[in-house]
C-alpha cells in the first residue's frame, strides 16, 4: 500500500493505493492530527508515504514522528526539481516554486501531452503555462476570492462587513463584497489565460484544478477542462517513479 498526502492551506487530501483499489479521503487542514492519526493507524502494511506540503514545519515534524511511532516508513516530502517527468521549471531557484504548482503541472502535462495552462483554484489562485515541449514559461498568483473578501473585511472592520453570497447585483454590503471579489478573481483568470494563450506558440489546453475548480468552471465555460485533484495525481506519478 502507498499513502499519498496533499497538505494544502485549507484541506488535506489523501489517496490510499493498494494492489486492487484506490481510496481518497479529505479533511480540513486545521484538524490534521486527529484525521491523519486515524488514517495512519489503519494504514498497514504500507510501503511508502509520499507527501506534498505547503503548510508549516510543525506539520512535517508531527507527521514524521507519528508515522515512525506507528512503525510506518518515514514520509518522503516531495521537493521541486528544475527538471522532472518531462517538465523543466522556469524559476532560477526551483525550490522557491510551490510544490503544489509543480505537481499540478506534472500531472496536467502528463494528461495533455501538449501546451497547457494550469489554473489551480484554492486559497490562492495560481496560473502556470507549459509549452508543448514541457518548458514551464512562468505564471502568476492571484489571491483567492474569499481571501480578498476576508482581507477587505479586516481593513474595514468598523463597517462590520460580513460574508455574503456571490451576486452580480448585490443589495447589501456583504453580497456586494463577496460578489465583487469573486468576479474580480474570475476576470483575472480570464484575462491572464487569454494573454498567456496569445503569447504562446501553440494553442494551449486550459485546465482547472483545486477546490474551486467546479465553481469557476460554471462561469468560465467549455474551453476549460476540469481535473480537481491534479496535485494528488502528480504525487501518484512521483510515487510510481520512486
């Protein structure tokens, strides 16, 4: 059995791979200790634990100790490499690139096998372009729309802004802020992917992933393909090469 762990800012997603089946589970990141303790307890026999983490060193230390205490293999934390699985990274210091972006690009390029733009919608929205030869051309990071709303609420605390619903015609401040942030993020995705596509030599496929992929797909339309768990799929590619 292999255990793959994608530890993000909002959720921890896991994939258990045995000889005959795959099982995925998810929990909020804030509850990782009780969630992963229960998972590790029932994760025997286990050949390897492969981890993508963008959270704290405290999580890393805890997971290593917890796995060893249960007689499981030491978790292997994926690191970003300048070249891997057909992808070459644009960053001069690859370690500065988020491992989640790295793995999502690996999985997307493995699926598309052509030029692709990967839009990962999570706590932040990342947009990365890869050409037909697997060269990462670079990308942008946009604050997640709910993070925009939370930040605005913090700096206008005296107004008492509360989270509302996504509406174009907001008739209260909460709805107006929530709708404004959502549509700002949507416009950012549309404009950045348009500019990237125009600047690339081959027309890229457009891919959405992450927890907000389905929500934005309903607004972005049919030019996009949705693969919600590309980071986990990238982890599986790494696991198969390990």
